[in-house]
C-alpha cells in the first residue's frame, strides 16, 4: 500500500485526514518537523501532505529537508485560502502541488492519487526515456536540447543553468523577452530536457486566433456548441495530455479565456466548449510573452491570479545587444547552417562584415542576425562574405522597424517611417510594393547610381535593371 505522511500541528486535522484517507493510503502522522523527519528517515514514504504552519516551525523548512533525503516523497502543501504567493513559493521549492484550507477531502484524495500516478508513471518511463535520449544523442539528433541554444555570454549561461534546473520538474514556466530572442527555442529545450521527450509538445500562438477560436483550440468543443461547430473537436490541452503545451504570446489572451486557463492550472481539468463535463489533463504548461506580463497586470489587462500561476519560474531572455560577445559565435553557426543548406562552400566573414555585425543594434535580435547571415551566404560569389553581401540596412543608423510590442517600438517605427518614401495612394501593401519601395529608396540614397544602389540592396546590377523595368511597367 502507498505510504502517506500527514504533517499538521492540529490533532483534529491529522485525525480527520487519516480517517478520510486510510482506506487508500497507509497513513503516518506527525505534528512537527522533528517528528516528520524521523519518520521520513526510517520509513519509505511515498507521499507527504504537510501544513504550511506548524506551531513555531514552517512547512517550507520541512519541505526543504524532506526533499533533500535520498528517496524524497512527493510533497503536497496545505495553505490558507487566498495565500497564492506562499503556494507558489512552495512549488518553487519543489512541492508537487498545493491544496487550500478549508480542505475538501475528496479533492485532497484525488490530488494525492494524481501525485502518485504522476510519480509512478515517471518511474516507469525513466528507463525508456533514458534509452531514447541516448539514441538521440548518438544519432546527433537531439535538435532542440540545450545544445541548440548557442551563446557563451554570461547572460546565456544563466539561461542555460536555469533551464537545466527547472526542465525536469513539472513547474509552469514563463519565458519573457523581446521578439527573436529565442523564447520558442528555449521552450523546446525545456520540453526536451523534461524527462518526457517521447511526449508531444504542442504550440499554440494565442495572438493568432480570435477569442472564440482560441478557446475551442485550447479546450475543444462539442458538436453544435456554436454556429460552425459541425463536429466535436478535441482541444490542444487534451491532445497534449502527458506532455507539454507551449502557449506563445500569452499576453494576448482575452479575459474569458484567462479565467478558463486559470481553472486548468488550479484544478488540472478542462471543459470542452458547450459541455460542463470536467476532463482531467496532466500537461506541463510553458508560456511566452514579448510583453512584460507584470506590467499588463498593473494596467489591469491581465489577471493577477493567473499571472502568479504562470510565473512559477520566469526565464528572461537577454536581447542580442546585451550579449554582444555572442554575435560572432551565432553568426559563425548560421554561416555553417546556411552554407550547407545552399550547397555553398563555407566562407569566412571579412573583417568589415564582422565589424558591421558588431556595430548594428539588432532590434530583431537573433532572428534578424540569422536572416542577415542567410542573405550574406546567398549573395556572396566571392571567397569571403563581406559587408557588401550583408543586407544594406545594417549599415544605416536607423534599423528597419521590426514588429515589437514594447513601448520603445512605436517611437522607433514612427521615426523610420518619416524617412521612408510613403506609399502612393492606392498602392497595396504587399511584397512586390515593398520591393519597389526599397529600390526607390536605394536609388534616392545613392543619387541614382545604379551600381551603388544594387550593392546597397544586396542584389546584382543586372537584377536591379530587371526590377527597374518592372517598376517602369507598373508605374
Ligand atoms: N541562442 C540561440 N542559438 C541559436 N539560434 C537561436 C538562438 N536564439 C534564437 N535563435 C534562432 O532565432 C530565431 C528566432 O528564435 P525564436 O523563434 O525562438 O524567438 P522568439 O523569442 O520566440 O521570437 P518571437 O517573440 O518573435 O516569437 C529562430 O530561428 C531560432 O532558432
Ligand atoms: Mg516565438
């Protein structure tokens, strides 16, 4: 029978819990840290249910001590209703979950059973996963592990350490950082190192769907739940059961979906749209945002209780500007990648190209660097890749505006737009138009010197001639 250690300084609570749980568990009782530790050291305890307040002692200290023994129990913390902060702190310290007082005994029993199941599943799978991981490493195929995160800077090392530490837990993780800093890459790394690499990781971009579609994407719906719901649909949470769900751009979700998400995180159940049947799900949740969620909370745009649930561990991705020493390392890696992808000889970057890469401010971060290097690899027909093969805007004081959500973006965008040639009225905003616009701008900048303009654009003079013909035709 499963062993359960109940720790509470109130006798009535201990006895009540024992009565409710002794059919399912072999119960041990303790009223202090000292008693609890002596039981833990002498008996093989599977589960521990402990109160936060223990006459004079803190349940947090017990947690630290209990989880430090060689075969630690799975710990569930009891806290007073409404003290979400302490509950979160307990989970940070390694508690598997928490329940709030006054206790609902059915809920406690259910939670303990789930705790146990998650642990025995974990054990069963460990050996298998270990083998799989080894095979992957042998096959050089662990594409999304930590090794995919390039960078030697202190800032990146900090990220790697944090990821290594939290990945094997089931803790909910919030990844924040500017666009292109590698949030999604880190989410994949966390999943890979989670000890459940066989399970799926599903990605949902919360900004890409309307509130109603997002809700049914996440939770599924019953047939006929709303107009257009012709078939029953299983949502992403159900599909990801046992694995990980990555909710990208979490700051974009509407209030109603926030409430539903809160429920998933606190009760670990979902309801399909159009049904009130709760369905249990066991899913690791990772979220990402390029907005500062805490700020959204203070503005009233994001629920604070949900924020606490999501922010159990926060990974803040450094911008590329903050880790200049990584620029060249990343550039070299992308160089190898794109040379082999395009069947081109691996060429070095010239000194002026390197200087240009170092001097640029990289508002689009690693993604922008990656694109710039791809451009260089494709454009160079010489034995080196020099500055003239890199995108022209790297040379300009004003970088091209990139879609960013932080406060600094609008100002930068306005400024850049002022200096751009505006679209003639009636012109469409499509790739063709953008291309023509870039050509006009390059010609203007070079006082119509076509050779110079072609160099700026990173294309050959012949291509520019051809494109100018198009321009004349469409004018
Ligand atoms: N440390 C890194 N090492 C190698 N490649 C990286 C690194 N960081 C980011 N990249 C690459 O940069 C690109 C952008 O990364 P990613 O999509 O993870 O960024 P993001 O933070 O999710 O951006 P967004 O907020 O725009 O969604 C990807 O091609 C990714 O592989
Ligand atoms: Mg992303």
